[in-house]
DNA sequence: GAGTGTAGCTAACACCGTTAGCCCGCGCAA
DNA sequence: TTGCGCGGGCTAACGGTGTTAGCTACACTC
C-alpha cells in the first residue's frame, strides 16, 4: 500500500512539532521516524518549506472546521478559537506567525476558516477583522506567556467579548 | 575609550535585524561588522541569547517611551502603537513573539511600557489587556501579511477603536 | 536477459552557535 | 629592567541544520 510518503512525512512533522516544538522538527528527525536517512526524504518532498505548507494547510482546515462547528455567534467562536489554539500551541503559531503561502494553499481554505466569524459580525469585514485581531492577540500573547503571572485571562476574554458585544 | 563592546554588539545586532530580518543576525555577522571573528565576540558576550535580551530591553524601553509620549488616550495610543511597530517590524516581533525573560530585564520595564494603556483604560486591567491584545493582534497580523491584499487596515483599526470606545 | 526508473544510501557543502587552546602585547610589580 | 598575568584577538574544531551529488540495488518492462 505504502500510503503517500508525503502525507506520512507531514504527519510525523506534526507529531514532532506538537510534542517538542518547532526546534524538534528537523528533516533528519522526520526521516528517522520514517525509517530512513534525511537525504532520502528528498526523494519524496522537495524541501522543508513545502512540508510546512502542508502542515499549515492541515492546521487551517482543522481549525476552520472547529470554528464552523461552533456556529456563527461570537462568544462560542471566541471559546472555540481559544481552546483549539491552546490545545495546539505550536501548530497555531506555525500557521499564524508567518505570511501565508497563499499561492500554494488549497483554494478557499482561508475564506472557509474566516467565514464563521464574518457571519457572526453580520458581514462587516472591518469589524470581523478587528474581532479576529482581538482573539489572535489574546491567544498569541497567552501562548507567548506575555501576560503577568497573576493575570486573569478569562476576565480579559470577557472584556474582549464585552467590547464587541455592543 | 573603547565604549562598551556589549552595547556596540547590541547596536550592530539591531542594525542587522532591522535591515535584513532575524536570519541576518548571526554571531559571525555581528563579529564581522565589529572587525573581529565570531569566537572573539564571546570574550565580551556570553551567548547570543544574552544579546537578544539586551535588544529586547532596548526595544521595550524605546517603545514604552513612544507610548508614554502619545499620552493616555486610546486613539492616540493605538496610532502610536501601530506606527512604531510597523516602523520596526523585526524588532517588534522579536520583543513580542517569545516569552519575556523577565528575570533578566530591568526592573519595571514591562510596567512602564504598559502604563499609558492602563491609564487610558481607567485602571481596568482586564479591559487594558483586551485592548492591548487587539492592538497586538492587528499589528502582528499586519506584519505577517495575514490580511487579504484588499483589506482596508485603517478601517479595521477604526472598528477596533470603536469597539473599545463605548 | 537488457534496460530503466524508483528509492534507498554515504559523503559532502555551507551555514549556524559555541568551545578549546594558542599567542601576542600591555600594564604592573619586583 | 625583567618577568608575569591577563585581556583580547586568533584558528581549528564540534555537533547541529538544510540540502546536493553521486552511487547502488531492486523491481518492472520489453
């Protein structure tokens, strides 16, 4: 059978990333787990960046599905956003901290992930972007441990939700 | 005289970072610009991480001063936040994307940078954190080119300000 | 059976941060 | 003046990274 070595490599990369963070994701480590040496990996994958693009695509698809399932109301979306991101911190960061390789991503992926929030904002794109930024900001500051240790994150999320409820 | 080689190294690191991004900041490149080889740099600086801590401290101090100068009202703060960050994208990212090495930073640096926003929010810490997250989210998504090319960022900032104006 | 493509391998390159060990020259003390 | 320590430069090297070149062995086809 030998199901596609590329998807296998992406899976291994995801395991490594989620378990031990971005520094653990090396071509040699991936190859090791696939039972081969690093150079052989290049018979299946052109380079590491491509692998990361696949990882980002998978992450966005999964994340988008979670948001979609939360339905188009803002508090539920915020909760889903935060809980997925904190459950997959390295994946969230990978998919979010760098420019999107839009030309190498499946058509419509981005829009599909954004759709629930846009609907929750009644189609107001600017408002949706501001809300997205709020959620992303809260999540990424939390993931980077930027809030003081005594900060009440739930309360901060409530304040965020309150600002956008009006 | 030989003004402190450490501050000189930090200055060079900043130049490299601002000019060509984080990948350009290598110990060898810094040493080159100082007219020496990389190993000699270690006679003055214990390691690269320490250099980065100095860079972060300098960035936070400068950024904090800019915010302070903007005064404690939210629209002015938002404008100052965005314009400093976009003027120094790599520096902003460096100082913001990783956990703060709080134990190695000057006492009170963090609070001083946060003070203007806290005052603008009337001392409501949760609200201030939500507002900070909004600004940080907008900036970091903009810096990472995450908004669609046709997005009107000014309008998104207005929507953000409107949400927190009420 | 000859040939061809797939998929593994080792060796190597250029870079990274970092360490070990050498050596030169300056200041200071006897 | 002589000797000595040490600050501050150097080269060589280690182990890591992504990646390429070039070899080989197996399977499949004609």
